[in-house]
């Protein structure tokens, strides 16, 4: 009977895999199919129609606020910068640092890509840097490959920390502590990712010559500040701060090194150095600076401000069944509000017209509509699965089969969820509760076990079919090369997963 409930619990996820990989359905259609299957199984298990409906509604509300508002706000900010020409200035600023292609790839794919993941996420951290690399003369498939590798480890804290914020709210663990544990687990891979990137760019170990100091420094300058911010502030800004610190260190060291003639990029970036104006650069970066400042000033680091704004919130209970959860809706102090405000301020500074604002906003809503539908369906499905006990059934069976060796396999669930849905947030929603139930069954530290889901996300994001498709659509002649790109990135993902599983089990033994 345990096996039957395990299969029933997996049914919505198995459908998602089948619909995406075999039927080639769009993600939002596949996700609504999963929601429908979850609802039918929940009714079969004894949940009433009203309970299923309110569980779904709770998921919808959780998706809309704060997740969807962050998605729309972040992509709106980027699109507005494209409209005003600010992104061209930012690209010029980044590419004026060095003519060594290894440094440029490190700076654009790793540092700037990490910053974009922290600010916006949802594919922008692959599409934008890949497009910039192609504009500098790099091959399209290569550009997508290095951006996919770079995009993995920042994903658990992408979109102003939404995956980890969602996870902490879902399982009831303190966000800052969970963020710190997650970053500790990710730290070796934050150092390893830029090494992989330079290795690919230099076509082997020989390409690392002269690059070890700047590559290691770039990784450590990302990971250590991320850990500090995660511990003292929380998940929202830790990747953004890590990316900014990594960018600063990488630029500083790049200025000290002589470009290797074998890796020289032919272009005009050397000429562009003298044409950059500090005022022009600050105007272009204004929205991102405002986002950083607003989120920092309203974070827990500034206690009085955070406490004052926290009163403008509502706590509601939606689910009508047994043991309902509650949702706290922060109407002012939520990242999406501050990002929208930053975009408006930045747009005004960049002299965007009211027509520009309206056109970009309409375009962003149209662009992100399918993503919004998918988020609604995934979170609705997750809430139905949780309240009906389907998640518990999955955990019970997996733990019973693997026993004390379950922690070794825990990151694979996080990777599977991200591979299937293309979203770190969706993976946290689908499997976060499984990891928590496993921790309870094994009598071990729940923070370590739950964080292992985020660890797996960092690997799964690299091979996410949606992420691959977004990257390929951003470069010339990229579409149709999905299987080829999956083959290229898979070896790096496998290395990550093997090391992650080993780290997960060793850490379990230590904290148990």
C-alpha cells in the first residue's frame, strides 16, 4: 500500500516529466495538467472539493504575492533599460575591462550573469550575457554553454532570493539560517564554477595558464560575501552582493594582468575605454543601484525600518481543511514593490517617456504571461500535494528504501525538480517538504537536509530544458540545438551532482 501511495504521490511529477520531454508541451500547460491530476488524487484520498479548491487558491495567492510581482518587476526593469539604451552602456562598461577572452567570459557570464540572476532570474542571466558574448565575437553555442554553467550556483538565491524565501516560508524554517547553511553547502561549487568556465573558454588545462589567481579570487569573492550577507541579513541580497564583490575583484585583478595574445579578442573594446563617462555609467546603472539600496535599507539589517514597514501586512488563512497554514502578505516591504519603484526612478533618470513606460510594461506582461501561469499551476499543485499527504507519501517511501543513506540522494530531488520545471522556486515548492519530512524521520538537522534541495537545484538549473531554450533563443542560429547543448553541458552537471551527493552525505554524518 505504501508503494501505491508513492506512485500516486509521484503521478503529478511523472506527468510533468512526460508532458515536457515526450509530448513537448509548453511548461504552463504541463503544469496545469499536473494540478488537475493532483486534484483528482486528493479527492480520491478523501479531501473534499472545497478543501482541494482552497488549497489550490492558497497556492495561487502565494504565487501572485510575492513571487509573480518580483518576476514582472525584475523583467520590466531590464526591458526598460533595453528601451532607454542603458543596457548598451552597461555592456560597454563591462567589455572595456580587458581584451583577454577568458577574463571577458568570467566577467560577463559569471559576474554579470550572477548579478542578473540575483536581480531578475528566470532565464535573463543566460539570455543577456550570452547575447553580449556573441556581440563580442564568441560562438553562439559556446556563449550559451558558459552562461548555463555560470547560472547554476546563483539560482537558489535568484530573483531577490525568491526560491529560498519561498522554501523557508513553505517549511517554516528561519530564512537567514537556512540561507547560511545553503551557502556553506554551495561554497565549493561557487569556487568550482568559474574554473569550469575558464577551462571551457581556454579549451583545456592549458587555457588556465595565468588565470588561476583571478579565477579563484573571482569565486571566493562571490562566495564569502554571499555567506556573510546570507547569515546576517537573509537570502534576498546575498547573490547580488556576491556578484558585485566578485565583479569588483575580477575587474581589479584584470587591470593588473597582461592579456595573453593567444586569447586576444579582436574588437573595439580597447578604444571604448576612453569613451566611457562616469555620469553616463551611473545613469545606466541607476535602477540596479536603487534596487540594491532599497532592499538593503528595508532588510532586517536596518531593524527599525524593517519593523515599521512590517506592520503594513495581512495574515490570512485560506485552506478549509485540517491543520491549515497561513499566508502573510507584506504590502509595502516586499521586493517586487521596491524593484518597481527602482525601475520607475531609473526610467525617469534615463529620460524614458510615459509612452516608453506603458509600452515596456505591456510588453513585459505579454512576455511573462506563460511564466506567470506556470507559477500559479505549480504552487497550486504543490499546496494540493502537501495538504493531501502526497508529499509525505513520497518521502515515506524514499526514506524507507534508502534508509540512513537518503541524504546521499537528497540533492537529486532538487536537481530533478529544476530540470523538469526550469525553476528553482518550483523545485523548492515540490520537494522542500520532502526534505523536511526526511529530516524528521532520520532525526537530523532540518536545516542541513532542507538546504540540500537548494544544492541540487544548482546542478539541475544547468540542464534545465527551459533554461537551455531561453539561452539558444537569445543567440543567432541557436534554436533547434537543444539536444546538442544538453550533451555539452551534461558532463559538468554530472561532476557537480556526484560531488554534491558526497558532500550531502558527509555533512549529514557530521551534523547528525
